[in-house]
């Protein structure tokens, strides 16, 4: 039975200075990797990552996964935060851009992003990281949203991209797709 991760309590919505955010993430990452060690089930991995990244990233108001369920369609997966869109087509929003391009999308101001999906009016910035499997196939995206402007730095993006690659490039057992 895991006890979760040990981090100082920070109120939800707080945007720490970047150095503080990186220090907190660097403290969390080895604990997150240890918590996931040996697990191969997609949903177990995504649900636990949503829970632990929510703790590691107090600036988020939404933290979780969209899974690829069709050729150009995402459906919501495990997450923390307020209710999100159930489906996002590849053509739409920041998540769609990450799915389309296979590239990390760091958006410091969502109002400056054409086609942003306003699921939560409070969201001001986002970081979306593609989830690729061992064959390089897009399986979904990790979506991180914040009510603060410019809440995710390049340093956070690089660390989270490396974590996602490490976790999902392995021998994951993927859940069946719904379409
Ligand atoms: N990050 C999304 C929208 C928010 S979700 O529904 C939680 C996008 O614009 O792609």
C-alpha cells in the first residue's frame, strides 16, 4: 500500500516562483517514478500520475489524460480537477494540437491560442504533452491547465516530457479503445 508522495502542503491554485516549482517537481519526480515502478497497466499508470502530478503541481486546476480513441479523436481519461470536455477532436484546442503534431504544447496565455477550448473559463495557461508508445504511436496526451498566466516553464515541460516518455515507452498494457 503506497502512502503517496511527501511534499510540503501548498494551497491549490498557488503559482510558486519558477525556482520553487522546479525544486518541488525535482523532489516529487523520484517519488513518482518509484510509485509507478513495475506497473504496466495504462489506466493504473494514468490515474496514479494524475493524482501525484496534481500534488506536485499546485498551480493546476486540471491535471490528467485524454486518450486516443479513434483515428483523430481523444476521449477523457483519468484526471483531477473540475469536469473537462469528454471528447476533443484532433482539430480542436491545445490538446488537439499536441495530438496532431506529436509535439509538446506550452501555452503561456490561452487567449492568444487560436481555437482554444474554454472548458473552464478560469484557465489561463496550459501545458500538453503527447503520450507515445514504444512504437512511437500517439496514445493520448497529458493535459495540465492553470488559472494563472504562464504557469508552466520550459524546465517543467522538459522534466514532464521525460517522465511521460519513461513511463509510456515501456511495455505498457493499453486499455481497449472505444471506437
Ligand atoms: N486543455 C484543453 C481544454 C481543457 S480540458 O477540457 C480540461 C484544450 O484546449 O485543448
